C-alpha cells in the first residue's frame, strides 16, 4: 500500500469546522460535500487538489468536534493520505474508520512544504520527500489497520470478514 502526490500544507490546530464548515453538514452527497473541503482556510484547495495528493498538517490536526464528515471530505476530495505532526485522537479514529490513511510524523510535518512531491510506503512508514531528496519515518500501520484501510473502512472490513462484500 503506497501513496504519491503533491502536498497541500496547513498549520497547527486545523479543526474539523475548518476542514468542513458546519453550514454544509446538511449535504448528504459526499462529492458535493467535498466541494467545500478546506474552503474557509484555503478557498483554492478544491481547485488545486488532484487524485493522490497528500495533505500535511502540524500539531493536533483534526481537533474540534467528533464529526466523521471531516475525514470523509478529505478522502472524497482525492487526498490519498494525511501526514501531521500529531492528530486529535477522535479524528485519527474517524479517519481509519472511513479508510483514510493518516500518519503521525513530526519531522515530516515540519520539513514538507506545500507543493512538494511526496511518496509514502504504508508498510514501512517511510515518507519520502522527492522534491527535497529527504526521508522521514513514521510508525507503520499494524496489520489490522492496513486491512481496514485496504477494505475501504471499518464497516467494509467487517462485511468482508463476514463474507458479505
């Protein structure tokens, strides 16, 4: 399991209300909802993001309310992975539950800049900044989390294990 793309960088304490403003939470269609991802701090994000791109954050990424909408819109916007110095615990769990790969790596969160080309090897936890010819190491996912992400989230993983794909 790997990811490779250009980066979109944000700072510390990016909360779920910034990732997807509450005024859009009545939208049921995921693609339509994702059209508003990050718009209050980066109005151009949805125009710039390409499938496979990687989001990078600072400390406490995903803090605030516990809504699953935040990782959903990031994934639906085409982002293949989020790397941050640290994540809010509920965001971390929600991201895994919906199949969005996220890695904590303080060095990567510090060194990677917006627009850098980055590749991620989820099996080893190695994050390579191709633009700067640097590598950083995050803890790789345990097997059960890899299975959840590969299946497309927790519910899909459970259905697969029960033979109800």
